[in-house]
């Protein structure tokens, strides 16, 4: 099994970061703009990837201002059965975010792409929590999705 792990220090309070991780408004500003999200254990959040796919992330655990866990319920893809966790703690004047996306079958090309994009989006989360200004660029995201899904299609041929 392969796992992604990133640690980010964010100069914002834990509530600000937690809200950005659990609300539709917050997630749409740094991860995927087109989404249906509720901060409710058992709810299946839906993230629409520019017409290419939908990520279904079941909310497994929520501890206000401290912890979020999702289980991926996608249908037969590399994320199916994986889990994403966001752990928040205080580190001086910062919120320390420990992010893990666990359960990848292997460290293949798709894993490498996801690892990079998680880092990229966590950078956007940090910026959004610091300034309130979203860094998510819809046109760039569209291009990135097209490139990733085109590559996956070519691999299947």
C-alpha cells in the first residue's frame, strides 16, 4: 500500500482551517469548486471533476477544529476504498495540518499525480485560510483534469 502524507503550517486559527475543510464554501475555494458537501458524519460529499468524474467521499469522522476523515466510495478507480484524514493541532501561532491519503494500491503514475496535486491544493488551502482569497483557478483545473484523464484513457487503449 502507498500513502500520501503532507504537513502544512497555516497562520490561521483551527476553526478557520476546519471550516475550510468541512464546508461547501470552504472546499470550493481550494479543492474542487463544483461540490455538494455537508459537515455531517455519514454524509457522502460529492466533488465533480470538470465533467470527467465524480469523487464520492463519505464523512467518517468529525471532531470540531481537530479532525476530519473521509472514505472514498468511488466506483472501481484508484481512490476506491482510500481514506483521507485532516488532523489539526496548535503549533505556536500556527495551525498544524497533518494530511494523509492512505490506501493507494501502488506508487504508480496516478499516485504520483495525486501526491503532487494534494500538495498543490493544500498550498491553496493555506493561502485561502491566511487571506480569505481563493487561489483555485478553474481554467487551470480544467486543463489539469483533461491531461490526467486523457493519460488514463491512453493507458487503457
